[in-house]
C-alpha cells in the first residue's frame, strides 16, 4: 500500500510503499502524534523511515489492494 507523509514547513512529501496493513499504520501514526514521539515505518524494501511526531502535517494511507497478475479481464 502507498503511504504519503507530509512534514510541516517542507514542500515535498515522503512517499513509500509498505507491506503493513492500514490499521497497523494508523495505530503507529496515532501513537506518534499523541505521545509526541517519532513515526517509524518500514517500506517494502526494508528501509526505515523516521519522522518526528510533532513535525507531521498529514499522513495519507492508500487503499489496500490485491496485485493482479496477467493481462486477462475478470
């Protein structure tokens, strides 16, 4: 799923693909905002992204979708 993170006073957003489900990501984001800690997410390549919780402007969690294989229409 695609996750977009907006950081305050920064013109570009952070975009990453993650294998985590939407509920897990929402829980981690909520904890980072409420506790004032840091948001830690891993992307699908194993890289760790860390953003201070108090610098978050927004987090957009994309829809979970099953990847289709092949060219047929079903």
